C-alpha cells in the first residue's frame, strides 16, 4: 500500500448495468456498446464521472487526457465537472500538426503497433493530468499515455477507467508503478462467457 492505493470498491450501479446490458464475447471481450462505446447513455456516464471526481478529489488536476475514440465521451464529462480542458491523444498524425509528442502503442486485440500523438501546445510542463478511458486491458494504451506525459514534463495525477479486466494485468502493472488507478468495475474473468466481478475489498 502507498498513498495512491486504497481498497477497491466497485461502483455498484455500473456492476448492475453490466449485468443487465453487457454481452460477453469469445476471447475475453465484454461488449458494452449499448451504453458506453457506441450508443452512449449520457446520464449514466455523468453518474460515473461524478464517481471519478469523488475518487480523485485528493488530487490537483488541471487537464483531462484520454485517447480516441471511446475515451472521449467519459473524459469530456469529467472535464466538464472539474471545469478543465480535455485533450484526446490521436491515433493518426494529423497533417496540420507539427509540434507534437509521439509514442508507439502495441494493441493486443489488433496485434499491431500504432502511433499515438499529442500536440505540445496542449500537454506541457506543469500540467497535472488525469487520464480517463473506457477500458483497461493490457495497459498498453495507458503506458503510451504515461510516455507522452513524461515527454511533456507534465505530472500524472492518476488514471481512471470505467472497466478494468484484471485477467489482462494492465492494472497490476500501473499500480506497481505507484500510480493512483481507479476502476469503477473490475472483471476478474470472462471464462465460459460468465462475467465474474471483483468484489469490494474491506
Ligand atoms: P490495452 O490498451 O489495455 O493494452 O488494450 P488492448 O490493446 O488489448 O485493447 C485495444 C482496444 O480494445 C482498446 O480500444 C480497448 O479499449 C479495447 N478493449 C479491450 N478490451 C475490451 C473489451 O473487453 N471490450 C471492449 N468493448 N473493448 C475492449 P481501441 O482500439 O483503442 O478502440 P477505441 O477506443 O477507438 O474504441
């Protein structure tokens, strides 16, 4: 335990919503596209964002960072509540962007590496950044973000995920780095298409 780790508590409304609307696919994939990452339930997203704000109330934050595409919706709601700008790292280098930070991310689901970039104009020294995303699986996207934040000389206040899949171990690695990682629901297994949630720690 360090100052950034505390007992896990699921955000119960999310657990209930996943039980109701989540669909388990082969290969350890959880489909939540009816309320998070295709069709979006903004009222529910708002309630999850309030929970993120509560969990990171101990941190000074002046910027929300996410990665396109599915992270953008939850990130905007957290940024709205904290009244800070929201920056999304891009997966394709825009032809109009010159002054930028780049990093390589390996996607296990797609089995290929891609470049993630962010303008130096929007991420710089002195920024206190909260990263928000929908899923934490292997944690490669998160590691790419950590690299961008370090290159910028900014500070990572914490990382918030709607759903973490503990069996892909990304969360473990990030917490070992001493980061404050907050996941609203943690899924321990999707074996046999049965969703097993991590229970609250006491
Ligand atoms: P990692 O970043 O944690 O290492 O994850 P990985 O490479 O395994 O995942 C790549 C993409 O798949 C990410 O989205 C991630 O959010 C998503 N993903 C991982 N596990 C699940 C899952 O169980 N269900 C769903 N729905 N998505 C999952 P992405 O490719 O960056 O896509 P997007 O943000 O543009 O939608």
